[in-house]
């Protein structure tokens, strides 16, 4: 695995809009919701330090993108960012992948190999899906994190690494540690700083921006016209639970570019709190029920807002509910009425 060159506009660490002087979100990260703004603020804080950090969030929510933003906004931004998918490396090879080996270090070591830690020198080593690291790999990593010293396999001298460690997990590592699947001493080493990437269902206001962004990309790719998103279709997309988060939305928009968007577009695939295809396992009945209710509420609110052009009083009349109660619900789900006013 080779380190990647930094994106040009990030390498200078400049993130101010020239016209307005305001901070722009880090390159590649798009969003407009309050939760997204908080995420960007947290990313900026983490970029100012050099300590290990643990990034958690559901699958496809943007953890790797957040890690890249932390790296490229920080002092290490001109140095390599090296992503490592912990779940993809066979347990027996983890140490040699991480630290490298010399020729003849073990039976199959016919050529020398530079380790990922060395590739990340001066930059960032991003340990993705750290929750999937098998026990032996956890021991290797713990030893390394204790003093940052490592030995290339087959060599006797030690090297001290200067790579920042960022790790990401889809699962709650505290739960994994409590269940005996993840070493708590390793968790303590990684959990110095913490970043939580919120799921897309809590960032409904990001959906229109992301839809247009992905639509432009796929329309360009296939040389097709860029689709418009009617308010009703956007409302439906905003109301979905998106268990696969931004990655799932990207695929949905990809399909819509190919198949066209209609107000009734139902090309989005499954949407159910009971759908566990993207998660580690079924949620408890109570959590699944709560999510199903929340999902229904979001869908209902977006539909009623689209129907009444964002008029809360008209929406309350249509829903046959109290205006203030409806206002509370809109606030709870972060539904922005203005979005529906001129659409
Ligand atoms: N805020 C965002 N703006 C634009 N694109 C995004 C955003 N968040 C995620 N994406 C895109 O969604 C996809 C998934 O993002 P990413 O790989 O960072 O998620 P992840 O949480 O690391 O996923 P996994 O848990 O599967 O490793 C990528 O194609 C990424 O570019």
C-alpha cells in the first residue's frame, strides 16, 4: 500500500473562502446541517493536536473522510496519509504488513517489504475498522502504541516511529471490550481524543446538497443530463433512515441518474429499522421500534412540509394536530421549513 499525495488545495492548509473570509468545510466533506457544522468544528479541533484519536460512527457515515480532513488540515498535511483496513489483513501477516520485513525474515519473505508504519512516517496511519482486528493483531498494535518503537521483521535494531495514529470503528469499542472481543488496554491507548460522526438520518439537511453533488458526478461519468430533484422526491430522501448512510445515498443517486428521478421514485432499496444488512446485527426490539417510529415521523413531517410549502400552520391543520406540538416535532427532527418554501 502506497501513501497518497495530499490533495493540492489542502496541502497549503488554507480553508478560508477568499471572498467571504469564512471557514470552508474541509475538501471533500459536504454538508449543511447543524450536526455537520459541529462535526467540522470538532475536526478542526482534532487537526490542531497530534494525539491519537478514535473516530466512531455507522458504516458509510464518512469516518475515513473525517480522518483525511484531520490529517490534511493539520501540521502533517504535506506528509503521507496511509489508510489500513485492519479487517482485510490476515492475522498472520499483520505484523509484517505494519512493520515490514527483510528478505528471508520468514519462509515466504523472498523480497524485502517496507511496512505501513514506515510509509506513514511524519504523516498519519489511519487504522480503519479497528474493531475487526484479531487478538494477535491487537497485541502487536498495543506494543507499538506503548512507546512507538518497532522492529522490521528479521532486523535486530528498533526504529522509533513519528506517525500520528487515527483509528475508526463501526462498533462501540467500549461494548466490544466489555464483551471481551477488544482489549481494553488497547482501547485506552487509542481513546485519547474522540470524534463521533453522526449518522445521515440525523443530518437530513445534508441530503439535498449530497444528492446534487453525487448527481453531478454520475451524470458526468455517464455523459447523461444531471437530474433535478423535485421537492417531493427530496422530502422522501430526507425522511429515510439510511442505514448505509452517505455511501447508500450515493448509490441511490447513482441509480437515479441512470433511471431518472420522479416524485414517486422508489429506486432507493430497503428502508427499515429492522434492516440489518449494513449493521453488525439486529438492534433490540425497543431500539428498532423507536427507530421505526422516528423514521415514520421524519417521513411524515417531510411529506406534510412538501405538501404545504413549508407552512407550519397549514401543516398542523392538515395533520390535525396542535401547531406548537408540530413545531416541537419539526425541531426534534431538524426539519428546516424554509427549505420547502420556494421549492
Ligand atoms: N460529508 C460527506 N460529503 C461527501 N461525501 C461523503 C461525505 N461523507 C461520506 N461521503 C462519501 O461516502 C462514502 C463513504 O464514506 P467513508 O468511506 O468516509 O465512510 P466510513 O464511515 O469510513 O465507512 P466504513 O465504516 O464502511 O469504513 C465515500 O464515498 C465518501 O466520499
